[in-house]
C-alpha cells in the first residue's frame, strides 16, 4: 500500500511545518515541507486541506477485553465492585469472547486516534490474535499472579510465551507483567525474576494505585510496593509502573535510577477515588512518563484525548502551579511507545512506522488556531479525528472503522456476549 498525504500541517513530534507525508508498506517513506514531483500510481492520494497530521496516540495501560463491563456496575466501593461484580463476570469469559471484545476495543482505539496499546489481561493468545488481525501495534502482557501456579509453572509459562511470540509479526510482541505486588507472593516474584534474567525482560505492573494497597504492603513487608519490587531485583531491566498514584519520594528516585516509567491513568484514578499521581515531581526527577486509559470497566472510555487533558490539568491543580506540565510534554508522552519497548513510532520520520492521525482543524473547537498543540491537549476530542493510519493502513476514515471484519456485526456480537454474561451472573 502506498499513500500520499499532501497539503497538511504536520507535527512530527518535535516541530510543526506545512508539507507532505508518504507511506510505503507499514513505514513512512517521505516526510518534508517540500512537495516533489512523483507520478507514482498511489493507492490513495489525500488532500489534507490544511488539517493536522501528527503521531497517533499510544495507550500505555489497558485491559482491552474489559469493554464488556463498560457501565455494567457503577458507583460502588472499589472492593465490592471488584469482588462482587468484576471477578465473577470475568470468570465466564471464553477465548472467543476475548477475541471479539478485543477487536471492539481496537475499533474504539482507532476511532480515537490510537494505534498502539500496552495490554494486560488473561486469554492472552486470543487477545494477541485480535491485535494481529486488526493491525494495531501492541505489547501483550498477561498480569501474572499467584493463581497462575507454582514458581516452576510460572517460569515455564514465561519461557513458552517468549517462544510463542517470537513467531509473531514485529508489531505485536510479548511483555512480562505481574498483576501487582499484593497479588504475588515472594515465590511468584522470585519465579518472575528468574524468567526475566533468562530473557532480559523489563517488568510491567500495577504499582501503588491505592492507599489501601500501599498500607497493606507496608504492614506485611515494612516497605512500600515500588520499593519492595525493587528490593526483589525486578527492575534490573527497567520497565513501567501503571498508576503510581501514591509513589513516595524514595520510590520516585528508584524509578528514575532503574528506568521504570510511570504510566498514568488519570480518569480511572479519579473515578475509583484513588488519587492524583505525582507526575510533576516525577518529571523533575527524571522518571519517563506514559499515559493510558486502564480498562473500560473503570474509566469508562478508551479515549486518549481525555487522559492527556487530565494528565496536564490535574498536575496544575495538585501542585498549585498553572505552569506545571506543558502541553507539548504531555502530548509527547501520550504519543510515545518507546517507554514500553516499542520503538520507531514516537516521531513521524522517514523509516518510522506509518502510525499517525489526521485531526480536523476546521472544527469550531479548534478555531482560530492560536496554538495547534495547545488546542490538541486542551480543546480537542476524538470527534476531531478524521483519519487514523496504523502500520500504513487507513483503519479509521471519516467515521468508517476497519478492524478486519464488519464493524456493525462485531458490535452486535459483543453486545450479545455482554448480555449472556450479565444474565448468567444474575442467576
Ligand atoms: Zn489496570
């Protein structure tokens, strides 16, 4: 597939210019302020009409199949919500369900300009197949916890996963995650560390999401969760912590020196009353930032515009400083995937992945255009996405979604899955 986008305003991740972008296969083949003559037989030539082309969003933390629980049980205390509603419903999911539900999540990612996700869920092979079939880039992690078996079973499972995903297309890869410190015994963590050392794997995990989690870790181990994971040798190859709402100063320094990024999910943290992560302090001390949505059960939208906006404005509120967290810094975090080990999609450049979006600059909420990047962070929404290109393929085009199968039918099938599980849960 060869595409030509001309007459565009381009933000390549660093600078803003008027110009043209071309793709060949899954890569960008040309990007320049200069439109040279090229009478190629393009698969499509798109006059961007002065609209903005910029790197697509990269969703740093999600549980894609959880779309079936969107708005299913609301306004409950966190523990009751999890143990009475979420866990029993999840136990009824099949691999086929997760394949379909993941594709529905991808449809939502595409419609909101997202082309990568760092995933954590069960039924991982079905989820990974859905990613490959829909053309999104992803890091697939399984969220290991004590239920996964004895230490030797866990080590074997990681070995098998590394082998299994080595045959996958380069855009969908394996990542090692544990669910969280509080769901993993020392034996489980030891098995994970052994597997990490065999395969040089960074660690992904939920970290210090709630006060309750931090309190029980301190009671049990005398340490806070991030410090505890570090003490067990799990940050030897870096990684990323999801949420990190209650990270202490000591833990922020550990993250910086161990190359553990903080992936913030502000919507979920607000809705579950978890708190506001100390992102401004993390930035100051050199912790890399990623932004994610978390699952649809706790958010409830998989919308990176919302997360990016909140990541910026909540820091201003929390630090009592309107100058905290500039728009361009937050937007770079929201559009970068290298913090998750997925390289070549952070910036638009020749040879980089053709992962980008076209945003409507003619919409009322983007006018008069005093500062386009400020507009994207503070004023834009997913309704401004005109096109999404993932791996050189147009996957969202003025409302039409392409996840490799009929969208309307997929949506109906997913609604039937949600109904079936809700009915069974009432019995
Ligand atoms: Zn999560």
